[in-house]
């Protein structure tokens, strides 16, 4: 368990959420889980649904998700193997609904080419899986979640205070790249020598509440009782920050109507769309999003 300068109970929460993000945040994991959300499938049935993933990528994804306890490999008969969600994986689906809702509201739209004018314009819709992966790309990197939790707990803090609480054992200089990335991603703002959460950072509360309850094996109905993220702060900002990330993501084509901002925990709304047959071109790292 990673040790921080936070209270013991908070350390446990941060550690569990961080471990959960390590399982689900890697690129394309959400797409694989969504593909298996309706029913178990054979490999030959999964492959056409995710045609941009070659065997060298899809096989390891399935193996790692199986090892993580999210996917179950079942040998129905000799040469007949299916992959489906475990109970743990199924419990994750309503959590992903909450994550998708955050991305739909707070992330910038990717630019796509208008078929009529040929100009690049913001996409009108973003697939839920894309919103989920792009949100996880913001909070998934190492130290991102501990830093966000420290700022949530302590409010405006100096880099030295953040480093001591979120990254004990590291040199002070190591915290600055982490803070700079979160500032660029619009989750943290810097005022003078102090760092604090932006409105987008505070808006992660439903995401962290949902992840915490799933990580501890509790029902999502308990999410509102989180001691840190369970209290909604007063709104001090209305603008969404820019989207940048150190890990380039592949935006997917248009999807059905976006999820509502309110966390309506319905997996049917999230996973009823068809997996797109082909992703768009890979953007440059740090490209526009939402």
C-alpha cells in the first residue's frame, strides 16, 4: 500500500482507488469490458467488435482483465472458450456510468471533420466509452489521485505541503511536474505559490465516491456517505478547463445521445450502443478534447 501523509483511513481509500484505476484505466480496457457487458463471447466474436485491436493487443488485455478478476474465462467445451464479466466486473458497470457522465459534462469535445464543409469542428457526441477512458486518463497517472485527495482535504496548499502529504519519501522537485500536469488538465489551479482544485477538480466527487464504494465492495447507494468527497462544495467556477494528457487516446466515432449530467446509474443507457467499427485517426498527445 502506498503511504501518504494523509490520515490512515484516507490512505486506505486512496490506495484502493489507485489500485482500481490501475486495473481499468489502461487504454482500451473499458472498451473490452463494455463489449462483454451484455453476455459472454468467444474470442472470434469479440474480435469483430474491436477490429482496431490486433491479436497481440487483445489477447493480453483479456488475460490481464481475467487476472484482475474482472473477466472470467470459461471453457465450455474443448476448443470452445468464452469470456464474460465476473460479478466484480458487472458491479463496475454502474460506476462507469458515473465516470462517463463526468466526461460528457467536463471534457472538451474532440475535433472531427465536417463532411459538408471539410472543416474541423467539435464533435456533437462522444461515445460513453471514450468519455470514460478520457476521464480515467486524467486521474489514472501515478500520484494524480493522491494529490487531488490532498487538495480536496486541505484546500489551497503549497507545493511543499502537497509533496509531504501526497508524495512522502520523494524529493520536493518531483511534485512540480505532477502539479503542472494537473494544472494543464484543468483539475488544479495555481495562485501565487498555492495550488487548489478547480471546479472541474471538485466535480470529480461523484467519480471518486463511486470508485471508492466499488473498491471496498459496497453498494453504490453508499457513495454519498464518503467522508471527503461526499460533501458538495460551493460552486466558485463555471468554466471547464482544457483537456491535456500525457497518454494519447484514440477518439471513437459518433455515438448515441450523451448521458445526462446527473449520475443516473443505468447500465442499459451506457452499453446499449454498437461498438464502432473503426476509430478516428490518432491525435497528437495533448490534443483538444471536448
